[in-house]
């Protein structure tokens, strides 16, 4: 398992960000094949998925706690 924490800022928008609690955190659990490029996976989550989530929720930024579970190819397909 690979874990990490980061805070990703969403691109500026024309609408103001809603207020949120300082305790708000996105906790993501990702299962992938053990041959996956974890660095690239984390980069794509930080640069693509989280900014989209921030825009959808109208947040300026969102701290992220990510758990990446590396499974063998068969168990990843069955999940």
C-alpha cells in the first residue's frame, strides 16, 4: 500500500468558493494492479481528478488523503 497526503488547489473560477470546515478532507481509496505506475497515478489524481472535484464542489482547495492498494491483476479485475 502507498499512502500520501496533499492539498490541491482548483483552477480559478468566476464563482466564489463556498466556505468549508478546516477539517474537510477528501479520503480516497484506489485499487490498482501491482504493475501500475503509482507515481503517474498519483500525479493524475492530483492534477485531474481532485481539481475536477474542487470545481464540482465549488471549493478553492481540498486536502487529500489517498490510499493506493496494489493488487495482483486478477483480484483488481474482480473488484
